[in-house]
């Protein structure tokens, strides 16, 4: 994996951040093309019922540059960043936390 390799030379492009305030369809397509429509964690194919999820590498949801995004399957996305839509996992956790 070398997605982080050229990040240091891009400081002069900080104005471009304005362009990437929103995660648009075009940005998603760029990320998916780069990952060849596969989960960048487990390499599972993303299509149909396995909808791609987009994770912000630096944690900033206002930074939607393609290099700050990873395409993940819902399983890996849930593992990395538990969300409210991941209610199955959280309900399992609730069961185990009750003693
Ligand atoms: Zn995955």
C-alpha cells in the first residue's frame, strides 16, 4: 500500500480543500476506480448488496479528497468505525455486556 507515499509534496494545494468539502458522487467514483471496486481492507468486491462505504483516513469528514478516502465493505467499515447503522453489532455487544 503506497497511498500515503506522495502526501508530503501537496501542501501548496491546500486551497483545493474547498472543492472537497462534500463527498460527491464523482469523488466516490474516483476512489472506487482506484480501488478497482474492491474493499481496500479485505479486497472483497463492492457491488450490488455489498455497498461501498467511505472512510476518511485522517478522520476529518470535511476532507473529502480522494487520497483521504478509502473504499471499504460494510463489514470492514463497521470494524474500523462503529456507526449507528451498525445496530446488529451494537446489539450483540449489549447482550454480552449484560451479566
Ligand atoms: Zn472489507
